[in-house]
C-alpha cells in the first residue's frame, strides 16, 4: 500500500513539474500587430493552423491570445501606424474581446535605444512647447479611442527609452527634462482614463544594471508610471537566467507589475521576401533551433519566467510583430517603399500563411 501511494504521489509531482504553465494563466498573452493594417492593404493573407483563411486578429483570439499592441507614429511617410489605423484595428480587436496596449513612439519613425528622433513637426519647439505636444498628442489618440468605445487598457509613454526620448531635449543626460516629458504623457493618459495602466519600457531585458540605474533615477526625479515594460530578445539581451534575475529583481525592488512588451524567436532561417533577415542563425540561442518547435519552446520559456515573477507581479508578454509576414510593399522603412521585411521569419504565421505552433502554445500559457 505504501508503495502504491508513493507511486501515485510521484506521478502527481511529475505532472506538476511537466506542466507548470497550468498553475494559472498569464493575464497578458499578447501580440504586437502594428504591421497588420499595411499588410492587409498590400494583400497579406492569414490562415489558421488548418489552412482556413481568415482575420488575423480572430485567428490570434481563437488560439487563446487576449491582448494586442499597436504602435503610434506622429506623421510617418507612408501614412501607417497613425491614429487612423490604431482606431480601425482597435475596433476590430475589441469586438473580438481582445484588450489593447498603445505604444507611443513620439516620432515619425522607429524609436529605440539607438535613436529617439523628434517628429518633424515638433523639431523647432521649446521644451515647454514640446511637453505640451506630448500631452496633446497622447490625449488626442487615447481620447479618440475612448470616444469610439475602445479604450486603451495599457499605454506606453515612449518606446525603448533607455536613453530618454525626443532627443536631445528629453535625453536622460538631463533627467529633469526626461521626467517632464514622460509625466506629460502619463498625465494625458490618466486624464482620459484613470484605469488605463501606464508602462515605461526599456530594452535589454537581461541588463540589471541598466534597469536599476534607470528606475532609481525615475524614482529620484518623480517620474510617474504603473508598470515596468521590458524588451527581451534572447539572441541579443543576455541569457535566460540573466533575464529571469532582472525581471524578478525590478518587480520586487520597485513594487510594480512587469510585462515583456517585446520578445520573438525565429521559426526558420529561410527568407521569404528577398530582403535579408535580421536573425539567420540555425540556433540563435543555445538549445533552441530556428524551427517552429524551437520558436514555440523559446516563447513558452519566456512566458514561464514571467509567470514565476515573485508575488504574482509578472503580467505576461507580447510577441513582437506577429503579423509582419513577407508581403511586398510592407517593408521596414516608411520612407522607402522598396524596403523589405527583415522579420518575417519571426512572425507567428509561416511562409504558407498558416498559424505556427507557437501561437497556440502562447495562448495556453
């Protein structure tokens, strides 16, 4: 009898180890779909895992994802990723029960740790005028969403702002200026909706020194926020262990929820649009091949690390540009129609347009 009982206990224990994700679902199982509107305009097609063509957002929702992320540029050359597209995609997403994170870049193009370029229309503004422009732009987009019945659930004030935003004025070489601009965005978001959660987002999710330096300064200069956002790309941002140590530390040190607002992994080394892919290694991270199975395993691992953040402070994650497939015309440079997509081998749809296994894996986390 004792032997039978021991065997049963061992079986139960092995199940709990084998399926840690079943303990509780992540509150955010998300995908950045900022490229979707332009992809569809240029003929992009999306299919479920069985090959049935359909709405990409519906396919994501049916797989179990519950959140989308949309970036906003101010006046991009191609006219995409503006308020108009955000409103249109948000209507579709909310009708499917998906929640919404709005990502303000405060630029006409990509904003990231290497560049925080002011919108051309804001170039000659004084700091006071620039602060007002941040407030007005943030309020305008979020209030339009509220008025059409699709309120933003979360808002990023800036994108990968390791070095501040709206250079040179908002560079964190002068933290007082950085604080003014970020707090203007925070105040605009909260004026539209007090329940909207404001995220501050850094890249390099495995760099604990960066995060402590940045958020210690944020505290010292009165920068207001609700959630800490991280980018973690395992082939760029350190080991999984370093990422886990950092996300656990910042959540407990600052007492804020954390969310990975960008992560991704390739499912192939092949190219689909004639534009070189940014990640081409057959094994970009040790032990995880660039295959559909490797992509699913890596994204599941990142999700499980977020779930294990102490005190339930890990909200979830977003895969970056899940719908950015190799559609001619939907390239990376809004000012260059001939540019291609260097990311299509990291989407959640394969080169046959079908949903990849990683989508359902994330939907079940």
